């Protein structure tokens, strides 16, 4: 029996779809998300709980129903991408896209025993500048990148629709907020910094989700671990989920199989993490 523990193949397969695609009869499924797309579904499959619908504004202020997950211990789990994500938008405009809807949603959970926020996949680069005043319960933030606040617009602005001449303005707007700097503060267009300023703990999403789902226990009785995502390249080595899975599985003495949609620059060095690597396209 193998443990099948991939994350999303972006634009193609969700983590759960990828796990089903890569599995053989008798395998154990553990789809994973570092805080981006699929975060709620992965935690629900591993930990249980119930989904609940709330109304929240998208990046352009349009109200729509979004799901949150209530874990068995009462912890509320929110996935940023479901509220202010890129999916479903008819246009991109990071100069005007707002994360206010996420801030308003989080404000509803100030009396929760605990709050987990999956931070990734946003269409915004605003650092939460128009969030309402809110107090957070004990909050863990699962961040999908380690990027600093000052680099968020340069690194991620283009994929959110920013033109080259807008990057400087977006960066200046973020820095003018006076938010904390450091690892993960640039996640979701600066929302890592906003949540840190509100007292939340910023975590490596990949490391934190493996802790949350009890990765070591899930490996019991398995002969190998299979992981992967859409692309294998040099960035895989920068704390991405397949790399973290590989390190932990190897520490348990298990061989690790890597399955990826494609390869990019520096893939050879990243491939050394795995006992076997194959590409699906």
C-alpha cells in the first residue's frame, strides 16, 4: 500500500482529483494543500468536520456564498482563494481588486475557539488596507509562499494581471501600510503581513498541513509515498509541498515517488529528492 499525497496540478486537477488519478487499488489517499486551492477539501477529508455557507464579497465587491469548514473541535477553517481568489473572475485588476470581503468574513469568527486561514491564490495585492477593524481568536495562517511583503507585487503581481508599470505603485501602496516584514508576509498580496499585525501566527503551509493531518501516522503500514504537483523545477526546493513530503517520508525510511505535469528550469536538482520521478505530459 502506498500513501498518495499530491497537491494540486494547477489549472488541471485539484489535490483530491490528482490523488484519485495517481492512485492504484489499495492505496491510501492523502491529498494536500499548502493553503491555496483545495485547502478546505483536504482538511475535511483528513480531519472531518462540517461545511457551512457564508456570504462574502469577491475582489470586486460582489456577494456570493462561500464555504467554510468547522472542524470537530470547533476550529473554523477559511480558504482565502474561495473568497478573493482568481477562479470565476471575468477580469483581473489588482489596482482595484480588494480583499475586504475576506476581512469581513474573518470578523464573523472573533468568538471561535480557533481559526485557521489558508492563504494563497488571491486576486489581490492590497495588504488588507480596507479591512474592517477586527479581533482574531487564536489564529494559524497556512501560507503558500515565503515571500516578503516588499516583494509580493513584483513576484506575484503579473499573474494577478498587473502591468509592468503598475508593480512599483502596488509595492509602494503595500509598504505605506506599515505592516510587518519578513517570511510569509507577502502571501496573498500582503495579507500575511496584515494577519501577522493582527496577532496571527504565520506558518509554512506545507509543513503545517502535514502536522495538522498527522502525516507520520498516515504513513503507518505504507511501503512508499507518492507526491507531486503540476511542475517540477528549482522552486520545488523552496519549501513546496512535494519537497516537504519527500523530506518527511525519507526520514521515516520510505521511498518517495514524484509525479509531475511538466518540468522547468532546475528540475534535475529537485528530482534528486525523489527515488523515482515521472512526468505525466
